[in-house]
C-alpha cells in the first residue's frame, strides 16, 4: 500500500507531538541598555576641526551693472 492510497489523496496537518510547535511559558527579558557613563571620550589628540572663514570664501563681489 503506497502513501497515496493510505492518505486518500488528501493533505493533512501532522498531529504527532514531535511535529507540534512547543508552547513558550515565559517571555525572554528585554535587552539591557548600555550605560552612558562608559561612553565618555577624551578630546582628539590633534584638536577639533577648525573650518576656514566661510564668509571669505562664499562672499560674492558686488555686481557691476551693465549700461545699456
């Protein structure tokens, strides 16, 4: 007797205990946050970035008006 003959050509959900999803009784604890005190850093060895004078770079010279 083949598999097709035994099941009657129907698909069924397995009912055996080893095929069932186990029931979880207790939820796992939430993840812990890292403490903020361990996040302090020393200042950089070369100092902080000092940008150039951006006003001097991006200022536009006054326009000369064209005489018609």
